[in-house]
């Protein structure tokens, strides 16, 4: 399983982003364009990840937030999917 295509987002405000195009995971649209989400990753993690890794993490975070807040999937399901996507992205 993998992400299809590139990830494009817009910064809405501090720690708030919006997807500019849909996020596609393994051929399925998992987040529509225009979805706004926040990034509440602890500062220590951001420091460890750095800018390059953050660009990979934020795509999985968008999916996690969409699955949890919009689709109302249990947090355990969304967390498992976040982990799978980060591993698939090489993190």
C-alpha cells in the first residue's frame, strides 16, 4: 500500500492546514481536497523529524484527522492507519 501522487496543502494559520488536492492511498481517495486539519505533533517529535520528514508525516496526519473527526472511526483504527502510512512512507 502506498500514497498515490504528491501532497499539496495550504497553511491556513499556525498549525492549521488545508489540503489543496485529494489524498489518495492505494488507489482510494481517503481525504478530499479542501479538508482543514490541525497538526498537534509534540515539539520534540517535530525536532527529531525535521522539515523533510515532517512533509511525509503531515500527509498521514491529514488522513488520521479526517478518519477520526469526519468519518468518526474509533481512535484506535485511525492510529493504526497513521502508523501504517508512516511506515509505507519510510518513517
